[in-house]
């Protein structure tokens, strides 16, 4: 056979149509299928949702929490999932809120605890002076107290008794005609602040709440 014929035969073998028995074709198909499966699994993982709890209404510090206070919703949290309460979690009878959770927000895992974990307690203050218009549950206020003078006439110079207190809840009392007759603001106080605050309230001190947007507690 001539040299030209041998070269032609070799070239034809190199460029002939591959068959299903060609290992190169099988390996190529496996690589394509593996890539497709990997992409499908990745998309499925990224789009996977799981049920987590959101607050059915405003949840205040110190209140007990049950399934009636929560609504399960399907969300995609991925790496942040451990920071929120799964709807598959079994709540305990002694579970209470140690951190305020507004209505419609996901419930953080560190917002649910037991009563002995509470470091603040809500104290109700019936206000005689208007509450700042911007104040709402979650706002920070300074609690100023003016003690009544021993003579019963007038008040001593006011002092800041509880700085940077968080408002837990605001209650407005309405008359039969629908007009507002009074406002009670529940502020969160530490154990050391509760006694002097309750003492001031019990001795007819004048209490004023001053909005503290920075939350500075000094």
C-alpha cells in the first residue's frame, strides 16, 4: 500500500463518526449529565423554603409565648436559619419573651427564654404629661422623676431616674364616647431600677418621659 493511502486511512479513522461504544463519548456524556444535575441541585437548594415563626401580634418582654402568638410562614433563610425559631420547634409552657418582637417579624431564637433569664421587668407609668408623638413600643425614653416636697406643695428638682428605658407597651384608656382619658406606658427597668421607680410612683412623684432616640443609658 502506498504512503498516501496509509495517510488517508489514518485520517479517516481519526475523523470517523463516534459510536456509542466510544469511551470518549461516554465520558463526555457523563460530564454533561453531572453538570446538569449539579446545577439543578444548586438551584433547588437556593430556592428551598422552610417554615419559621413570625409574631401574630406585638410580643412584649416578659409575656408568655405560645403557638397562638405565632404564625408559621415559609421563608428562605439559608445560612441565617439558626438565628430564628423554626415552626417545627416545640414551645415550652414556661417560655417567655426576653426580647420584644413586633407583629409580622420573624422570631429570633434569642428572643425566647425563661423567666429567670429576664434582666428587665415592665413597670406601668400612668402619665399626666403628654407622651412624645414619636414614642411607640420599642422606643427608648428617659424616665424623669420630680419628688413631691415634704410640705406637699410643689415638687423637688427633677432627676433622671431610669435612662434609656425601652417602652414595652402603651395602653390608652378611652371613655364611653371614644375620647382618650389616660395613657399608661410600660417601660422595662432592671431589678436595681424597679424599687426606686415603684417607690416614686407610690409617693405621688411627677413622672415625665423624655424621648431618647440614641438609647443612651447613662
